[in-house]
C-alpha cells in the first residue's frame, strides 16, 4: 500500500535536512515548499507537523521554521525508551562498550529497588553507550544474580543488554519506571564521556519490571546534557 503523500514529503524533507542543513538554519516557507514539491499547502503542513513531532524542526511564530540542534530526543516521557532503537531510527551507528561486570552486595537503596534481601547479590555492569563512535551515556546497571545466574561479559558482548537477557534467561521488560534529574558529572563519568568534570548531565534512574511484576534491572544512567533533551506531550482533558 502506497504511503500518504505527506509521509513521502516528510521523508524527502528529513533526508534533505540531514544532508544539506545546519542546526538552526531556516527552512523554505510553506509557500516555497508548495512550489518546490508541487503539492498542496495542507500536505506541506502535515509533513512539517510530523517533522516537528519527531524533533527535526522547530517553529518560531512570525519568523519561520528552523532545523533543530543535534540533541538526542526521547520522543515522549510516557513511552518505553530504548537507546538502541532510538539511535537506529535516527540512522546512527550504535555501539556499547562494556567496561566491567562484577558480583556485589548492592547498597540498600538499590536492593530496595530490586526487592533483594540483605544477603542477596547482584551483578554491577558498567558500560558506555555510543552513537557514531561518540560516547553519550554512562550506565551503571544492577541485575539480580538469582534471576541472571552465571552472567558473563562474553554474554553481553554478543548483543544488547535486553536482547541478551531475553535470549539467555527468557526475561523481558514490559514496564519501566524512570526518574530524571539534572546533575553534574562525576570525575569518572566525565572522563569516560570525554567531557569536563562537573559538566551538566541528565541522571536517569530506571527500574525495569518483567511480565510477572518482578524487578529485573535497576540502572543509573548519566546522559550528556549537551546531547540529550527529554520531551513531554500533554493533553487537556
């Protein structure tokens, strides 16, 4: 089935923006786009609305439409987020650098998040998430040993974390809770992310739940503040 005309125009414009435009550069007006692509004004508006929703452009009343700076956008705070899926959707080459994996007795706060007893252990996984070779997110992830026995770095180096947990342990995250706050990067995280210590970042605490309502993962992520922005869509009832 053929895509709607505005979708085709949206894809053309998105490709054009990524190849030929700089951040904050002004786009042609709606009237100019109508003439350039030989489509109706309503088609142009629908295409621009889609591009704005995807975060590729922004509009200033009375001034025009502009290319959004190169932030990585979480599409909606109410949706399940996957760094891998997001980067793949933006045409970026994703990679993960697993730095270390060790068994530990988690701090009380983390044990509570994972419903662990005081003597239960968890794997602590430290890793970097990269896009086009650039480190963007520092992750410290905790995984209960009783759910993921004999987990190794070799396992994790075979694919993404969630794909590994699904393939080897048949564990799937169906729900996640996230808290987001602004913090300054620690020295360790800043060095790994190739930025200065105390650089602004987004701290994201994430707890993932499986289909039996059991916590299977708790992650403390530090995302570079110069590369990430979170968006929220709200409706009036």
